[in-house]
C-alpha cells in the first residue's frame, strides 16, 4: 500500500509557516503500522493542485492521497474547487449546514460573515468529512486506478484498485481531528501489510558516535530491518527500527540496547522528564532547583509532567549574586574567591537549595549563556551543574556553544540526563 501527502500553502514554501501537518500525519501512520511513500508541498495554485493529484494517482499509484490546506473561506482557499474539477463534480449550497454554522457563531457572539458561505457547500459525487472543531468540512473521493501488465504468453492482464483522496483543513487542530476520527480508520481498513516500527531513545551522545558503536549490528541486520538515526534538536537521537516482522525488531532492539545502555533513556514515545518523574515517584524522592543561567527552564521541564507536585517542591531563579546569597544562602566570599560561574558555587547552590526546601535532591546551575559576559578563562558557553543527593555532590562542567538559546536548552537536557543516570545507579 502506498500513501501520499500533499500540503498546500504559499506560506509553507516561503518558510513563513513550518509544515508540521505532514510530519504529524507521518508519525500517526507509522504508529499504526504504515508509512508515507511520497510528499509534495505546493502553492495555492489551481493547476498545481490538479497536476499533483494526478501525479500521485497515475505516476506514483498511491492507494491513499491526503491533502491538507486551502479549505478556508478566503480567496486563496481553492482546494475544493480543484477537487471538484479533478473529479468532474459539482456542488450545491447546504442550508442545513449553513444554519449550523450560523448557530455556532451566534453562541460566540459573532455574526456569520457571508465569506463563510463557501464552506456550506457540499459536493455530489464525494463525501463530506465532518469537522468537529471548526467550520470547514473535508472531502473524501474515490477513483479507480487500472493497471496493465504482460502475463504468460504475452497476454495482457488488467488489475484495478480504488484510490482514496482526502482533503483536510490546514488548521492543525481541525486536521488532526478529521484524520484521527475519519481518515485513519478508512486507511486501516485497506492495510493488509502492517509494518512494526519501534524506537530506542537516547541522549547525551552525538549521532556519529552512537552509530559507530553499533555499526557491526547494523551491517548484519540491514537486510532484515530498516534502521534509521533520527537526531532531535537538543534532545538526543532516536534509533528507529522498522520491519514487517515484529520478532526481528524486538531481537534487534535487545541486541542494540546493551551496547549503548548508558545513553538509552526510553523507547518509542517516552519523554526524558517523564522517565525522571517515574524514577522520583518510585523512590518517593523530592527535588528543588536553584537556577542562574537557565532562569527556571529546568523547573519548567520537571513540572511538565502531570502530578509533578508530588516530587517537585519549588525552585529559585537566582540570576543575580544578591539572590544567590540572600535567597539560596551561598556565601559571598565563595563568589568573590571563585566567581559566580564556578563548580564551587554550583555545588553550594545545589546543597543549599536542598537544605532550604528540605528535599532529597538539590540542583544548582550557573553559567555564561552569552552572547556576552565571557572571558579567556571563562568563555561563553561555560556551564556548571551541581546535583546534591544522599549527601553526595555531583558536579558537571560543560563547554557548550556561543549561542545563548542553545546553551540554556542544552544545559537543561544535560542536567536531566545526569539526574537520570544518578537515580538509575543509586
């Protein structure tokens, strides 16, 4: 089975808007045991929409073609008219649906603009896909695709299949609702050859080093499974393994993980902060933070998990030396002697915040995020992380990048991974 995606929008081609819809659809399909075979991003142009539909149908021979964008009420929303032309169809005004839309607007204290009338038309040959969270309904058409091939004794044989076309809004919330409730169930009806896809999630190691550690395993399994390395900004690298044979996937994972165990924090959709939350809850541990250069970003990540109040007591954003001294209790002579950005101060922040808040774990972060403030001895990107746990003080020193945002985000990820490793080994 082949699946194609067409995303429509001038803003996508210009880079003004990121094409997150295609990525999300691909992820959902992969989770359901299917994959995208081709993807086009095209402008809001009638001829381009028509030609791309024809290309994915006739040249690529897709079984399902999913289109997003161009279903709104404005002049550049021409997907419906392109579909009607492509399928030689007509539409008519749907008064019942117009009344429903009018009622929705009234409840929001808005008068329905006449511009929205084009969203109240329905096609004759295709089906309308309900929109539970918006106004623009989607479209579902089918079209038969015939294939000819030579058989025995030069006989020409004909086979045919029904190809499904779906037009969905570009608004992510609306697209996701329609895809989940309508499109995905339709596609799953025709999927006879599901693939199994699992991911090993790693952090704290570059893609090249990770691959080097398991090159021999990859070489011996490349004919059985597809293996892909998927770097994520800041977070780490996923090793994605895909095959139609679930047993082969599990065997390969069981072979890879022991080789790179110290970098593995989870599988599939696991999140690093959730893994840490589970470890803290399992051991009934509490944590508090004292952050300088990350300005509370670590506390935000730790509390992204529902139920985080059970393990996170609070934190201090002690950006100035004054707050490091008065709020967290770092001794002024320690800062004068070693500087605010030092392993001594990071350690004091961690230990003092744990004692102040009576938590099992204290975390202190200090550094030079940049782009200014660095020196020859202490350049931009120098960061110290202190973790106080079970009367032990763990200090990590990082020399990161010249970029401020990168340094802040990367520090949080590195710190979370250190917490994970400490808790795993305790």
